[in-house]
């Protein structure tokens, strides 16, 4: 169809009117599933009701229920939240079918929303159709409990089923917007990337829904809890909410609870169990306790040759965990956490690596002269946690370990499947006021977790204001380069084209694409992060 400002597109459930913004036509807040309330709370997503007339697609839909976090993100109590957004480049021609990028937001599986992301830059500059989606979060999705078992064994993964429902919507509707349903790339960052990993490991469940994938800041091989292991969380929350009795009585009680009460107990559980870094997350099934959404882990999918064999692009940021070290710094300044000083350095190491590894890691990472400058120890902790952390799926050695496993897997299949790895390392990427609020830490944070998102989605501020500062001129050039590379991958399964820095297919850690202003190119990520020289000697990576 021919798009114009205020143009109307007919979807299977009704017509929606778009609006032109920044060189793209935007259709926002389109329901793809019914509100998950009442008996649909902790149940598979169902088709939305049709509407009459023309729906206004000018505004994003509300975020799914979540608590505000880090004195930055915004809370929500809206369960009628299962909507998606479509952005179409203004230059699309009548009858044209463009490749589609399907974006899954991050937020540690307890936060985030599609209403934080401007899709127009990727659509307009990349000349692709971009879709973003909301999905259920936290206890409303990733909290298995025997009382919530539906007989089909989807317990604990309803957010992933929401994502698949939205992918199926794309297959049926995206052609009306000018998208090609046969050329869909799913992509995500952090929890969104972890979701992509889960879909890749469940090829029998997502057949025909997408043809390529991009994983940003998630090590697909990070071990996951099984349904059985994670049910302790659901049992604890049900008890805290006063829900007891038979399974049917517990389920009825949980479904009757106010959103605010569930979120309050969810937050309390996380605070009471700091050793459980991500208590609400997707769970895998076992023969004894099956799960139809995720029958197997990524490791099992690779070993059983069930992992999808499609073009992949993977990677993350150089100082991933530095963002969380910034939060630790803020907590310490507020008197709510351990100090980031030499006296407490062993305790930090023990928390993340166990007591038996403290001396070895301390010796490897402590400067010979000690820490002589303000904030230097925090930088050291950020660096080593970003190199490798066993309990957290965002670290660079795990990214390389995952890429190596997939390279061997693809090679063994006899197919020449493209695999591309990247590391984002722009040290001037905006963090202060974007990923972390005041008071600002006293150390240089660098390219921490999620900083690359501003280069793909303009002015991302982790709030609905979408008002982050403009990128510096050099960073803006890198952003244009990245948009071109991401879009080229969406079109062809290969990020290379004339005029862009050469990006080698992944053939080992020395073929990682380093994304920095003015000097992008292949480099040795293993050497940078001491993976084979140190971490793999002292830890068995998953």
C-alpha cells in the first residue's frame, strides 16, 4: 500500500491510522493479544477483540506491570499491555515488500517496554520495516507454580508465548504495512536477547516465524533454571500473598490479587535473595517436569541438534557489568550496600565467584601499585565482572564461548551458515542520565550494558520521554554505520556492503568486529578479556 501521513492500514482485527515521524510512518499501540486479566492471567495469550472504525495509532500502548527500578525507570500497573508498534520507511514504494526487524526489549525480565524505543532511524535509514513488542514480565510471566499448570506445560514462560503470538501476528499482518513475512529477523538486547536465545533453542515451536536473529548482550549458553528449580519462587510469592489451600484455590487467589500487591511481593523476594541474580526469568523443562514453551536449554538444543540453523549476529558491550557497578556505588553512597574499596574487594569477589577463587582473581586484577585514584577500584571491578561472571549472562568471555560453540555446531551441520560477532566499545557513549541517574559515580563508566541502544534507537533515555542527549559527532557517525550494518544483515544475513568497514564472519576470537568511532574492524576479543589466558583456566564455562 502507499503510506502517507495519517494513512490507514487494515489489520485482521481492524483499521489503524498512522502518523509520520522522523522520516517514517508509525503505527503504535496495536493490540496483538487480549488483555491477560482474570482467567487469562497466567494463561496462554488469546486473540484480541476486533474493533470498529479506525484506531488511532499515534501513541504507544502502556508498559506491562513492573516496578520502577534504579531511580530511573518507570513503573506500571497496566495489565492491558499486549501491544506492538510498526515503523515503515517514508520512502517505501507501492507494492514493495521490505525485510522486517522484530525487536524484543530488555529489562532483566522484570522491566522495560516497547514504548521506550524510537524505531524510525532503523526504518528510515535502514529501509526496513521495524516492529517492537510488549510482553508480560516478572511474576506475571516468569513465575512457575504447580497451581498455575495449564495441562499443556507452558508454566513459567508466558512472556515468551506473548512474543511468539506477536511474531505470528507479523506473519499474518505485516504485508499490509509493506513488510515481507518471509524475511523476518528477530532481535533483542539483554532480556530481549535472552528471549531470542530461547526461541532459537525451540525451533520446533517457532517454525516459520523468523529466518534470522540478532543477539545483543546475552550469552545464550548461560545456564537456566528448570521449572522444578524455579517453583520455589512461585511458592514463596503465593505464601507471601496469603494464597493457600488446593491448587485450584491458590490459582483463584493469585488471579484475584491486585497488581500492586503482586509487584510488591515480587520486589521483596528479589531484595531478600540477592544471591539469585535474576529470580524471574524463563525456565526450561525436563523429562520429569516438561515445559512446552522451552522443552530444552540452549546447550541441550545444540547437543541434540535442535538449535535453529539460521544466520546469526551476536555480541555485546565492552564494559557490560559496569552499569551495575554504578548502581552498587550509588547504594554504597546511600548506606545500603558494601563500599567499593580495597577492604571490601575480597567480599565483592566472594559474592560473584565464591570464596575459593578470591585470592586468584584478586592477584590477577589488582594493580601492582594498588588503587591510588578515586573510583579506580570500581573500574577494576567493572572490568573483571565484564570479562567473566559465572552467575550473570552478560559478559564477554561467555559471548565468545557461545560463538565458538555455535561455529562448531554450524560447521558440523555441513551448511555454510553466516555467524557474525561484535563488541561495542565507544568510550564516549552516553551513560549518565541515560542508564544511570544522579548521584553520578566517581569513575569513568565507558561502554556499559545497553549503551549501544542509543546508536540504533535515537535519544533512548530509559523513560517514555525519550529525551537523552544527542550523540557526539563521532558517535553519531558510528551510529549511522551500525544502522547500515544492522539493516544490511536484516536484508541479506550479512552486515557487509560497499562503503562500510569490513566485518569478517566469525572464525574465532580474533575475528570479532570492534565497533568504535572511526576505527571499526576485526580485533582479538579473547586477549582483551583474558578469556583463554585466565578465566578458562580457573572456571569451566557453560
